[in-house]
C-alpha cells in the first residue's frame, strides 16, 4: 500500500504481522511463549 498501512480483518497491523498472516492463509496466530522459545533456541544456535 502506498500509505504503508496494513490491515487484516479491519484491524491495522504492522508489516511483519501482515506478511506472517498472508503466508499463513490470512489467519494470524500469535503464541507468545512459543515465539520466545523459538527465538531463544535460534539465538543459542547462532551463538554456538
């Protein structure tokens, strides 16, 4: 979009969440515990 605004189901969201929702079939699921766990595992692998 030209304005840089992204919407999903009538709700404004940021670009990252918009892309995730589009790739996930327009359904955005956010599990904070899983997100943090995946990020920690990724960071540990990078440091290793």
